[in-house]
C-alpha cells in the first residue's frame, strides 16, 4: 500500500488530550494499526517522532509499544534495519460477539453511520472541488490501485486507506480527523462483513467511480457515488449483524447470516454507480 500522507498520519496520531497519557497513547497507536495507516509488515515511525506527534514522552511511547508487542500487534527488531514493525492482521470475529457489540453500541451505531454518510460524502464533494496537487492525485490513484489489487487479508485496511486519502484530498484537517474517528468506531464491524468475489468487484467499481469523479472535478457525482457506497455498506452491515433498522428498512437485505451474492461490500449490487464513468487518464491536470 502507498505510504500514508502526513495529513492522515497527523489525524490519527494527534496529540494526547486526557490525563492518562499511557492509555491514550496505546489507543492512538492501536487506531493507526487497526485502520491500516501502518499495515502488516510496515515499520512504525521512530519513538522520537511518535512522541512529538502525540505530545508525550519517549518513555510513554516505549511503554505503549511494549504493551502492543505483548498483545501481538507489533514486534521490535534490532540492528541496522531494525525498528518496530506491525504484525497485526484482522481476524474474523465470532458472530455472537459482534451481535453483542452492536447491541452494546445501541444508538451509537446509527449515529456513527449517519455521521459517516455526512462527512465522507462531504469529503468526496469537497475533494472534487479542490485544486489537487500532483501528490494528492497520485495518492488517490495509488490508493485505488492498492484496494483493487489487495487480497482478502489486506482488503479492509486498503479500503480504509482509500477513504482516508479521499478525506485528505478535501484539504481540511478537521474533516480528515472526523473521517478517522468514525472509521475507528466502525472498523471492527466493517471487518466482519463477508467478502465474496462479486461483492469485491462491485465495491471496487464504486471506489473507481468516486476517485474518477474527484479527479475529473465533478463534485455532484463524487457526492452521489460516495453516498451510494456508504449507504450500501450501512444496509449490508445492518442486515448481517442485525443492527438497528434492519427490519423493514427497505434495503432488501436479509437478517444476520443471510447475505447473498447480490449484496455489495460497499454498496448494493445492481446499482448504477461506476457505470459510464470517464477513465482515470482523462482526469483534469
């Protein structure tokens, strides 16, 4: 996967604000790993850099990394090419545990899905209106290529990196932070959605529609494509997990465990998103 931009890294590893610096440092580092800002096999930034970004001491960072190593998220290697490397790969979560998580979240899940629709659609529209730098354009294209070529083990993290790249292209640090925060709320639930080949093809077609609309400067199409993408994910999530609004919501999704090949990972198969879109190489300079 392409390296995360400084804006994305800043949004994830933002300064610790609470009185418990150790616990929040662990949380910040864990969020970055779970979201795939630093994916499997990646080397984390040096302790000095992390301490500066988080606004804590190097001792606190070192203790937090030791805690993550004990939990199997990272491993430290010595020597010239050493450092702290990510060893975490998402594992399927038992359906019963996810159902309990959904129940515990209650209205927070509905709130998070609503918030996600607003901020991610707004980010896509704003990015399409922006004058993008060459780096931003290349990062969007590279992030799209990464998610399209990702295997099942790496797909979710590559998907998150693409969504974060869209937010970063909008040029608002607060907006990028908002997208990061809502993804943190939903990451485990999104990881639970089954990945069927047809689903992945459909989701990637929607991803391509979003990126093309941004690169060709079409804000209305960018917003619509992202809204359809996240709406479909929300319907699929509710259908699979039996979350709030799964009964009679008009999505056509079945209850927990009742997915069909007609469902898209990022939206409902059979939609028009991604059709008749211009090629990436026709994007505005």
